[in-house]
C-alpha cells in the first residue's frame, strides 16, 4: 500500500469514528477504495462501473459521501452488477462490497 492509500485509509477510518450512525467498523486496510467525492453523478457511475469490473479483489470500499444524489443512487447502481454478491453500509457515506 503506497503512502496516498495509507492516508486515504486513515482519513476513512477517522470518519467512521466520528459517525455515530456507523453500522460497522473495519480496522484492517483494504487495498481498493474508491472515493467519489468531487464527481458529478454521471462520472461517478462510470467510475463505479469501471472500478467493479477491473478489480481482482473480493472486497472493496466505495465512499459516496454522506449526502447528495450519488449516495441516494448508489444502492440502485450496484444492483446492476452480477459480480456483487452483497454490500453493507459502513457509515452514512460509504459501502463495503463483497464480490464473486
């Protein structure tokens, strides 16, 4: 894991600690995290599609942000991918996906 990934993971874990609505907390780093902050909805969907199709990992984390249209649409997006076995909300702005 490179330094940028480590910093992103630390930022993500710190955000979980601050979220009182957190469903679960996973202290181990995952090599594949996609952060959708700053993307418009169309580009975010394209990024998610490419990320899911290109990954070789069985578990990935996607950060949608806590508000906005991307967060609302995300569960509908991932229902389109047969490779996604299931997903869980980590907090109000991120998801962990389990892939086949």
